[in-house]
C-alpha cells in the first residue's frame, strides 16, 4: 500500500513541473515548436503513466485499463507530432490535452464498474476488498487530477489558438477589403463592411474558440463512450445505438436551415449597421431636417427583421434540442430494459451494466454538447460565408502590377482619346461619350462645367480609380492601364475638395502623404507647411502641429468653426504634395469663398506648387481660370469647348461665356468691357 502511494504521489511533482514548464513556455513564445523539452515533457507523461500502471498491475488491476492509458498516451504523443507538422504547437498541445482529459473522463465509468465488481467478487474477505478498493481509489484520484490539469490546459490552449485564428481572419479580411477597386466600395457600403469585419468575425470566432474546444471534447468523449459501450457489451451497444442514424439525418437537415438563417441574420444585421453608420456620420443633416425620430423608426424596422430571424432560429434550435434530449432519454430507457434482460440471463455482470449505463449517460451528455457545437458551427459557417466571399474576391483593378517608367524621363503629357465611361453602379447613365482632351506637358489646363458634368470623374479616371468602358487615357503616350497603378498614383498629386483628415495630430496627417511616414522629420513637416503657406495658420492653434484633428477634422470644426473650411483647403494643399513631389497635379478647387488674406495665401501656395508640373485643375476661381494655359469646358458628356480663357470669353454664344455670366465670375467692369 505504502509503495503504491509513494509511486503515485512521487509522479505528481514531476508531472506538475513539466506541465508548468510547458505553460510558461507557451505564454512566452506563441509560435512554439517541438524541442527537446517537449519530448522530455512527453517522456515525463510516459513515466507518470508507467508508474501508475506498475501500481495497477501489482494490485491485480485489469490489463484493459492499462491498455486504455497507453492508448491515450499514444494518441497524445501521436496527435502532437502529427499536428506539429501542419500547425502551431499551441494547437498541437491543445489536442494532446484534449485526448488526455477525455480519456481520463471516459475511463471513470469503467473503473467504477471495476469497483462494483470488486465488491461483488471479493465476497466476505474484508481485508482484500479494502486493499483493492483503496488502491483503486488512489489510482482514480491520480487519474482525475491528471484529467483536471489536462482539461485546464486544453481550455487555455484552445482559446488561445481560436483567438489567434480570429485575429488572422480579421487581418486578412481587412487587407482584402483595402485591396478592392473603388467600384467595389460604391456597391458595398461602409457600415456593411464594418459589420462584416466586427460582427461576422465575432460569430465565426465564437464558433471556433469556446465552441470548438467544447465540441471537440464532446466528439472525443462520444467516440470514446461509444467504443467503450461496444467493448463492454457489443450486443447492447448495437441495440442502443440504433437511434443514431435517424438523428444524424435530422442533424444534416437542421444544420442546413441553421446555416441559411445565420447568413440571413448577418445580412440583416449588416443592413441595420449600414443604416446606423450612415445616419450617425451625417448627424448634422439628420438634425437639420429634424429626422431623428423617423430614423430611429427605420432603424427599429431593420432590427425587427433581425429579431424575427432570431426567433426563427430559436424555434429551430428548440426543436432540435428537444429531439436530441428525447433520444438521449430513449437510449437510457433501452439500456435499462435490454441491459436488465441481459443481466438476468447472466450475459452481463452488475458492474458491466453499471459501466454501460454510465457510458450511456456520458454519450447522452456528449450528444447534447455535440448538438450545441454543431449548431454554433453551422451558425459560424453561415456568418462566415460572406467573409469567405470577401476573402476570395480578386480586385477587378490591380493594386500594384504593371510598368514602372523612369521618372526622370517623364514629361507629363496627358491625353484622353475617345473615352466613354459610365459608373459601374449606374451603367444606364453614361458620364462621358467619346471624350477627347490633350494636356501638353508642363501646362495648366483648367476644367470648368456645370455641376454633375463629370469634372471629378475626369480626375478619378486619370488616377485609375475606374477604367473607361472604351477609349484610352495616356501619359506620355503610355496607356495608363499598362502602368503600375501604385506607381501612377505616386506620380500624380491630388488635392480635392473633400477634407482628407484622419483622427490624429496635424503632424501625423501631414506625414501621412510621405512614402515612409516614419522617416519624415519635424523639419520636413514644418517645411511642407511653409511651402503651403499654412505654417503661421497652424501655429495659431494652442498645440500647434500636435493639435488633434478628430474624425474628418470634426474637432477642428468645433474649435475653429469659422476658419474650418479654409483650414481644410490649406491643409489639403499641404497634404501629400510637397513631400511626394509629383510630376502631375490634379487639383479640385474649394468652392467656398476664402477671405482675402487666406485666398492670397492659397493662391500663392498653389502657384508655387504648380511650377514645372502638368496641372489639370477643376477651377472655380476666376484667377485660376485666367492663369491657366487653356480652359476645357465639359458639357453633355464631352469637351464642348477648349481654348485660352480670353478666346473662349470672346465667343458670346459659347458655353464658357454663359457659364461665367451665370456663376457671376465676371466683375461688372469686365462684363461691360466685353459687351
Ligand atoms: N461613385 C459614383 N457612382 C455613381 N455615380 C456617380 C459616382 N460619383 C459621381 N457620380 C455621378 O456622376 C455624375 C458626375 O459626377 P462628378 O462628381 O464627376 O461631377 P462634377 O462635375 O465634378 O460635379 P460637381 O461640380 O458638383 O462636383 C454625377 O451625376 C454624379 O451623381
């Protein structure tokens, strides 16, 4: 007795040390691989089980149990080595611990059966019975302790590897979204994409962290339980498990429905999030029109749809769980009935029937666990289907493939030849039809035209955010479709009306335009601001270049509301241009009137920036139009007029003249002089 105690207890510290060592290593190094230490750990487990099995054999503990222990050890080591070939060590260890903890749990009914049979077979010899029982109980304690530790390790490791998968999934989806062409973002709204990135990945995450961990345990226990049922009594097991095939059929049908409902739920949720995102980001418009209550009602309608789908899912789940619960109870009843008959005919001992009954309970519990695992897994698949679509989607326009030309040989001649284009989302409303325009290298071309005539679209096509349906756009004779888009955009500096501010400091916003923002020094940033005549303006803020801008510059709007727009415009000029030094400039002038002082600053900065570059400017200011080498007038899907400012103005019937008069660009004296 003393010997068995010493043998068993002496193995605990050894095991515990190895276990702690393993955990510490895992926490320290996440991408852990098998080393000599791991083999030592596996060896220590072998030692532990060997010690136990020595003790068992000494006290006539059946060889079957030893066999079970060896099998669990073998599966642990084998799983470890096999999985290590394909996956990270965390996953390996998790599955290893899963095998150990499940084997331990599933050995309990068998051992308890042995205890019962020991009591029945040793008869009145109290001393032998006490010795056998004590050794069994000590061994059971050891086995359970081992199982408990393995279970804790399993949960920790499964969680860690699950979270790692979710993190990788989120990173891959975000990367895939950012690689898509601009037309993709016209079709898929921000709120919906954000929902995919957060809610859908959360559902998938849930199904592969806790759920996978518990589910795999349920699978392992159900498999072990069924095997042990066959081992204990093959005839009773075959009878009891007749219920499995119809249940499997039901599970397949249920899984299909659940997957489809989960997909619909995530889609409905994405629509609700899309609505919320759009309304919150346009809060001022909503407030201005007093639409708060009606927007809330629209949102409630969307969430009601989500609720309806959730109710459908609840009904489906309730039905499935009810049926699986009932089938578990039927299994127990059939064991009691058929097992009782077998015992009465001496084909089973009382210990065997008890073990069998306990295995049936375990299998029943595992099936309940399996049902919820299966449900969550199907939900995860449903939610994940849109994610896989996003992950697999190849962008229609390449991100960084194609020709890179030597920059020093570039002149910057731009040409649109017979370009026809309609936005992919509005194919029925063409923006350009056979549009042709030439911008000679180093010249300034001002583009004017009525609102909606396609001035900004011209810029989008040049930046290759979209490809024309027919015709070509060339830079120095090279079709821009042959050029590397990443390089092309680096070559072209753009300044548009939309504020391009991110929610960080002014310093970080300016550095964002640089190829390597980390390499930008404070002096570079100050110089960029000086080039754009914005240095003095920025210095007027209490925190200067460290002023935090807020989302889309909103914080600045609240603090410096009066100068806000001017500030945006000046900062837009600061952004990207001086640090990148582009060959071609595409400018979209701000429409709001600047005060005299700021207009002068902006104009001066712009003139400096335009020097020696090919410039296409969407002009709103008379001074800009006057300073341009040529003016192109966009109307009716093509260039209606093109020429020098004075030349176009001289044509009384011309569109340019009418446009200028309508927009009150001409001062009274100029109008009189022209008459
Ligand atoms: N991403 C898009 N998807 C579909 N239609 C678009 C898209 N962007 C613009 N449009 C439409 O294309 C037309 C031309 O738009 P664009 O912005 O190029 O005109 P614009 O001359 O620059 O107008 P404005 O002077 O008002 O800025 C408009 O009818 C506009 O509604």
